[in-house]
C-alpha cells in the first residue's frame, strides 16, 4: 500500500500531499546532510547536519501550521486518528529531523499513544515498511514517499526492511490538554 492509498486503516495512518512552500523547505533541508554519512542503526535516530538546520525547521513548522489551520482535510484526518473527539488540537513546538532505518521504531517514544505523529519524508528511496498497531499486532504495509505528509497514530510502530533509510521531519499533533 502506498502512503497515498491508506484508506482502509484511516484510524491508524493517512497521507496527504505537502503544500508547495513545505516542499520547497524540504528541498532546502536536503543540503544540510549527506544520507551516505548516516551510519547504519536499527530504529530511529537524530540526523547530524553540516550546518544549523534549526532556522529551516522553524520555518517549516510555521508553514506546516498554516497548512494545518487552512486545510479541512487535515482537520478531518486528525479527527479520524486522535481518538478523543475534541475540537482544540495542539501542534508540538518541537520539530525534529530524524532518520528511520531497518527494524522497529516505536512511535510512542516520540508522541503520546492517543496523539498522532506527522512524518514529512525529506529523502527516501521509496522505503517499504509496515505499521503495526501495538494493541492488536495488526500490520499494514506502506511506503515512505517524498512530497507527502504521513499522519500516523501514536499507538503504532514502524517496521522497515534491512538497509532502509528514510529521513523525515517529525512533528506531533494532539488534543489540547487544557
């Protein structure tokens, strides 16, 4: 299942196309690291950049926030994935550049299980993997694709095949805890 066709599991994962400005900033981020310099590890880890990427990441967060606030599609995706039907959601202030590699990446280490995580692929080679809902053990095949935004439930884990690498911008969204 490609990331753009995840309709049967809409409470676990959905994908949407990135906006033009987000795509431009993602292109800019590609110049901050070399994928070949990323050592082989299992799971996820922080990408070490040549220069300070924080300004680009902050700008990317602001552009993503604009997309989030102006897109009814995003609001509907969040309602499908976040199990509490509240109206107010937060966008995390923390934005990371992580690489997901072979093996298991437990998303609950990055986001509360009742919230969702946003993965915006920066550089991949159409990495094949699967999502596993931890409570049921159900696995769903998917592909990391550039120019997309994956919204994934925090109650999932990502499994990638050996030799896989997907560099992603990572944010989280959840219900306001007022």
